[in-house]
């Protein structure tokens, strides 16, 4: 069986490069994280087997559907704006974006500021698209196909770890524990979450029906609940900002540092 590399991704089904989202359980049987641009280790048979083991709906959402859906609901601009703000505030020498999808945030990365830019996503096809985008932009970014809760980031420490609309699909406490290991002193964990709201669909309806797969798999938590979990896991909340996006949705942007790293800023809530 031929091994698959990044150039094969566009012609194969969406596949995880690694095992189930519940880490620890199957860690011993999982291959190492796969850095695209290098070889993608699992065979197609192994990938098929893992796809059936992994319950992530993201592996069943074609890239074109995701991009079409985001264009239709007009939320990409809000996500880019929130990333650009935290990037400009932190000016990270070392940056990690978790759940990076096709790497749209990397367009804001300034190579004069950031020496290491790294993206992680569970979907190999998204990661391959992110890599193509970075090459086009002439960016020296690295991409890893893996589960954010399992990935072993030997590139740490980071000045900024950004995760936008990812926490809805993960165990938040496990994510905070993972990120805590990766941040440098004074480093920032930037979390964008979708605020639950009565009468507002968790997943907006568009003609891209595959996105509705997410509805049964996502957990919307109020930002205050996410912040409470972060504080329990040893973080201090530095700021919170809300941004109203289309169709009545509200994104919350909470910035954390490891507790005790620096005196807290005033909490700010901006529309
Ligand atoms: C709503 S999209 C994120 C949007 C993106 N951060 C942005 O700003 O445009 C969620 C992304 O998280 C990825 N994802 C979901 N579960 C994951 C996990 N356990 N580990 C890594 N990536 C995951 C999905 O494949 C998808 O690309």
C-alpha cells in the first residue's frame, strides 16, 4: 500500500491523521503527529480504520462546504479581526493556532515578528489547504495534523496559543491543561467561543447541509463557564471581549495567562 503525502490529500476522503479524540486511551497505538510537507505516515487502510474510530464530525465536512458555509454566514471576517487584535497585542515570536482549519489566520502573521508559526488541525485535507495557502503567501509556517488534545508540541514554549471556535468540540479542562504546558512565562492563551443564545441556532442554516453534522457534537458554553474552567486549571483571565456577528450570534474572546504570571488587566467588554 502506497503511503500518502500532502499532495494526495485533495483526492482522498477527509481523514484524521491520528486516533480518537479521547486521548490517552489509544495513545500507544497512535502514530506520531503528522507534519504535512513531510510524509503522512498512515496507510489509507489505517486512515479508514481510524476514521471509523474517531467520532469527530469535522472529518466528514468537505473543505468546500466549510468555506462555502463560512462565506455564506459572513463570520470569517469576525474571526480574522479577533485574531489580528490579539496577534498585534502579543506580537508573538512563537505562535500556535489550534483548530487552524485552512490557515486563514496566518495571513496576518508578520515574519519580522514571528519566528515560529504553527497550525494544528484534526482534518488532513484542511491542513493540506493551509499549507498550500502558506506557501502561496511565502510564509514559513508549519502544520500538524493531529488532535489538539493529543498532539505533542515539542516546538513549545509559545508566546501566543490561539484557539477560535474549537473549545466547543473538546473537553475544555483538558484543553487548558494541554495549553498550560506549552505557554512561556507571560504567554497568552486566546480563546474565541460562541456564546449560547436562546433562539439562535448553534449552527446557522446554509445550503451546505454537511455543517449540520456539527450541531449534535458541539457544546456551547457561556464564556464565564469557560473562564471558570480556565481559572480552575491554573489560568488567570486577562480580558474578555464580545463581538456580535451575523444572525444574532455572539463570539466571546477571552484572553488568559498562566496565573501569577503578571498583574491582571481590567476586564474589558467591548461590542
Ligand atoms: C469552527 S472551525 C475553527 C475555525 C478557525 N479557527 C478559524 O478561525 O477560522 C473548527 C476547527 O477545529 C478543528 N478541530 C475540531 N476538533 C479538533 C481537535 N480535537 N483537534 C484539532 N482540531 C480540531 C476542525 O477540523 C475545524 O477545522
